[in-house]
C-alpha cells in the first residue's frame, strides 16, 4: 500500500550575496544560468513528495518513508535585471525597487482580464501572473497584494475548471456515441489489417481521453461503459497483425503449412499475417519430405520465402539394375527382398540422412559373386545403382584374354621420362627413354631381358643413357576359387613388382663440349672435384639396379596397356616414370 502526501509551501529566501539588503544577485556558467540563480535567490517554490511504502511478508511488515524534493522558481519576466561578468562567471542582479516595478506590472496584467472572460489561454496566463505576483508580494512583504493575487488566482482557476467541465459535457456525449457505434469489420480486418489497426488505435486513444474527462466530472456511468469498450478495442488490436509472410512455391497447391506448430488454413502464394518476432514453419505434402525452416517478422514487414523447390524435397528414391538376368540375382535392401529393376521410394522417416544397406548375390552355373554397399538417404535423392556381375561366359572370355600371362612370352615397347634431382655441377639432365623388353610369364612370375636408350635433347643432346638389364619379378594374375584376375567389368588388371639388374653407360657433356661418363652424387667423396678428374667406379658409374612396379591393363587377348615406375639405385639415381604397350609374342 502506498500513501502519498503532497503539500505546497511558499518560502522566501534571501540571497547569500545581498548588497546593502536592496540588491539580489545570482551567478552561473551562462547568462541563462545566472538569471535562473537570481530568480531562485529571490523566491523558490519547494514541492515535496512524501511516499510511504508498506509491504507484508508473512507475519512481518516493513514500512519506509521516502522524501523527494523538487525546486523551481515562479519568477518570470523580471524587469531591470543587470548582467555582468565576475571573474570567469556570469552574474545577474536586480534592485529591490525593480521588484516593485515587476509587481506593479503583474497587477496590471491581472486587472486587465475581464471578470467574465472565457478565453482559456488568457485565464491560464492570469493564473501565472497571480503566482508571480504572490511570490513578489511575499518577498516585498506587501500583504494586501499577496491576498489580492491569491484571491484572483483562485477565481481564475475556478473559472478555468468550469469552462473545461462545460467543454467536457459538450463533447462527451458525441464521443461516447462515436465509441459505441464503432465496429470491427472482419473482412476489412483480414484484407486491410493496417487500416483496421489504425482505426482501433484511434478509438483506444479517444476512449482514454473520454475516461479522463469523465473522471473530471465524476461521471461513473460513462467511465464504466467506455472502459469496457476500451478493453474490447485493446483485445481486438491484439488479434490484428500487420506483418505477413508469403510462401512462393510452384506446383504445390495442396500443401499444408504449419506455423509455430499450429495448422491453420494457410495458403501458399498469399500473405499470411502473423505477430511480430520469430516463427517456425513446416510444409507438409504427400510424396514429399517435410520442409522446415524459420523466419522473423518486424512491424509492418512483408516477408517472402521463395527459395523452396519441391523437386529438392521429394521422398528418397533408389533403383537397382544389373547387367545380368534378375532371376540369377538375389537383392536385399534395408533387410527386405527387392526385385531388381524396381524403384524403391522410402517414407518420410528416411528423409533426414539415414543410411540403408544393400546386398546383391549372383549365382549362375556354379559361378557365385556378390556386391554390397551403403546408401545415405536424403530429401530429393533419386539414385540409380548399376551392379555388374560376370557370367560364366564372361569369366571364360576374361580367362582367355589373360591366358598369355599364365604361360606365354611378351614384347614390351615402352616410353619413360628419367628424372634426376638437381646437382651443383648441372651435368645431369632429365632424359626421354625408349625401352624394349622381351619377357616370359609363368603363372606368378615374369622374367626376361631389355634394353633402354635415352637422351635429354634429340637435336643437341648433353646427356645420354644406355642400359642393358635382366628383369625378375612377381605378378598377381588370379585370385579366389574362380582363379580370376582383378578386373573392372571385363577388363583385367595385372599388377607386378620386380628388380632389373644390368650395366649401363651414361654420358654427360661439359660446357666446353668435352664428354665424361663418370658422375658421383653429392654424398660421394669425389662429387666436388673437376669432372675430368673423377676416378672410375663400377658400382657408381656402370651398375644398374632398378626396383620396378607397374600395372598391365589387359584390353584384349595378347594386347595390354601398362604404366610403371622405376628407380635406379646407382648410376645418377634416376627415377623413371613411363607407359607403353605389351604385346603377346
């Protein structure tokens, strides 16, 4: 409970800086502050508010008393004020005689107002003049004028109160009729919400004014009726939304839209009016994954959501095909049997990135094979998976094609680039090489001999390479009970690895044209000597030892494409990368 006690007390204050008792003075940082301080030094009105707070908490009670003071001067329009600077501040002063002059001026203003005046502005100005006159009369101790001004002020205030009440009575009836006759058009409310909102806000403001006026004349019936109408208008205002969202979606006329978890007759391609703030939506349609998102609306905003494409939200769909007859294939998808070639459409529960497993098993004439995998499902997925199996005839064809690798002879014609790391003396260069190999292949082995020749530049070579070697390696020709090679479709892949042993001659040309054929690498003790002074070292300058790895792609019987890599462990340690053809001999 709060108890407010208000009282108004007039106090005459004498300035602390009076000159001979007849001069009032005030100072401040500006001239306006100086005049204000002068007025305060003459007369100050103190209005104090005492606020009592009482609160109950269980069986205990707390009481507090708070005092708030506010000072303001009533003196305006004083005549005879002098302003001057004193040190760094502005000061204003007035003599007591000038206050008498100001008092006479206020008396003249008050007496000029006719006793039957109905001009509110004039009467309110008279009230202000009376208050100023009361202040000056109090300061100057002119008792008769103090009483006269007080009586006049009360007379003016009473007249103002009567005029305002008469005005209220004159307009109140029309305002009440206007409020009672106002209706909210539901069609207009949905089609033109901003217009209806403005009308309701106007009527609420009018109702507030009428209630205030009715309180002035103590019309309880009007207060009761208009208060009820105001509450109704406010409740209606809370149901009117002037901000909207529009879902611009093609091809989805039967879509159901849920906003903030509520389903309403929302329609696409038409504004949906909602409250301000954050909202979540979910769009539901048969044959599509649910589309969810969020948006926010500010007052009177028109939000358009047009980045939704139904084709991106179709239910996940998967189809399996194969190169073999479906009667020889057993297909299991997501733990259920599926017919090959059937298009599988998953329900909405699989729209959120869940994975499924599949297993395809092939069996024909004792030949068995299988393929499995995992598919990650998502909205809009339309995936076709083709599974390749080899039939008995396919296997026979493949085995016939790679039969020479089991027992046969081949000739290889190869190109390679021999790369040498940089050296301080710049003698070594990268070379373009041609190799011819004669090989014999026996099941898991391959062996034979070959010759390599290469130059760095065919027109003016500065580095030449010649090598004669013997190759011994292993090859991976077949695996499993069907003894099949690694294959992609009907293409067989034969990887191999081995070592080439032999001798070589590498020639390097010096800047002056002289040729040398010895070359120590940086970690050799002779590497920084003059190349002409290098001593011959068989291992360093003539021995060929090259580990090699490669892959043969069998394109047809007796014909293969190969890629390979080799590394010379001695003789300038050249690295070879190359490709070429392998032909049955």
